[in-house]
């Protein structure tokens, strides 16, 4: 099977829209500090992450520092991490639709 590397999707407007928004992850370690919220990329190869390369800009979530630290920790259960990060990503995409940044 021939898998070609696809170009990375980037959007400053998509990432900037996270500032001062509520955290979409709401993990048990959420700090609920909107001023800490920024766009957090997933750390998964299926999301476009590679050596020295962040995931696609749509593959992430609006998250606080507490949720980012928890997500990047190796001490959490993978099923729990996947559930929280998937929910957060869907919430973030829905938010961008409401903000008019992402159009379908």
C-alpha cells in the first residue's frame, strides 16, 4: 500500500478563536480558567503529528493548562484520555461552526 504524506492543514484563525473561551475538555484536572485556554493539538500520528510537526489545526481542542498537562501525562488511562480528547475536539469544532470560522 502506498501512503503518501498529506500536507498539514493550518489556520491561525482557528487556533486564535480559542483564547479566553471555556475549556472544552473538562477533564477531572480542569482548572476552569478561561484566561489559560488556548488551542491544544492532539499528540497522535493519525491526527497528522510527526517528528517536529504538530497535528493538523482541526485535530485538537480548546483547553486549559490543567487539561493540557493531564492529556500529555503518561499516567492516565488511554481509554479515558481518548474519550475526553475526542469529546473536546467535537466541542471545539462545533464552537468554530458557531463562531463562523468553520463553514460547512
